C-alpha cells in the first residue's frame, strides 16, 4: 500500500513536471511568435466588405502558406488620421512588439485638407517609433482624387517618397496602382476598392513584405 502510494506520488510529480515544461514551451513560442502590424485607415480596415475579404486578411493567409509563421495584427481604423495613428502607436508597439509594420495613413488627412508638413511629421514620428522598437517598416503611399487640385495633391503624393528616403524604409508609391483607375474595382464612392480589388492590392504589397521578411530573418 505504501509502495503504491509512493508510485502515485512519483507519477504525479512526473506529470506536474511535464505540464510545467509544456507550459514553458507554450510561453516561449508566444514570445518568439513573429508579428506584422498594419497601421492604416479604411483602405486597410476593409470599408464596405467583410473582414475576411480584405487584403490584410489575404496577406496573413499568403504569409502562412509558406515557411513564414506570422500573426498579422490589423490595427487599421476607418477614418483614421496620421495624428490618430501616432497617438495609438506606442501602446500597440508595447503590446505586440511587431517584427514588421506596414504604415498606410495620410489619406484622411489629405481629404480634409490638413497641412502636408504636419502630416509628414506625424508619419515620420511613427516611422521613428517603429524603427526604434526594432520593426522593419513598409510605407504605403496614396494618391488623392484630382479634384483636390495639383497644387495640393502632388506635394501630398511626393511626401511619401521623401519620407521613404529620409528613413530608408521599404516603399510602395501607390498602393492602389492598377485598381483606382478602373471604376469597376472601386465602390460607388470612388474612394474605396471593392472586394474584387483586394487580391490586386495584395499583389502590390506582397513584394515588399517578402523583402521585409528577408531583412528580419537576416
């Protein structure tokens, strides 16, 4: 009876040790998980469509079809401005510790006619924060509708290239290239792409993500 009790105690100890080891591995895997953070507006949040149709969701699916094992955090909010993104970013960096950050903001600032130097400062501060946290940054540029006038729209568009050069980040000049010029790929408001356009947006972004993966693994 005593012998059986001792065996039972040893078995329980062995079981407890094994469970603790498995828990430690689980925690370690969580800490070591790769994370990609998307900071954007309605173009990334998926305005007018289900979440599973967005290019960000398609990106996570494509990432995890290969060797990469990434958790994609879509922190995009419809209507978000560069100032709003700047205010939210520190907490998001602390929480998720991303390896890669895709920055897609500024369109709502431009649609509201905000001063371009201020937009650039906000985006620049966001890039600095992300790089200081150790993240590789991908900057997505955007164009405004031509009815805003070239005196505003051209400097607005050019600011993204300037920021990319200054901070030496990966850069896509126009995320809606091959989409915005086709009416059938845009929603009725003329500002937001349709469900059908999402794979095309991913095609534009994907080469930069692949390059970022190479940088983070080196």
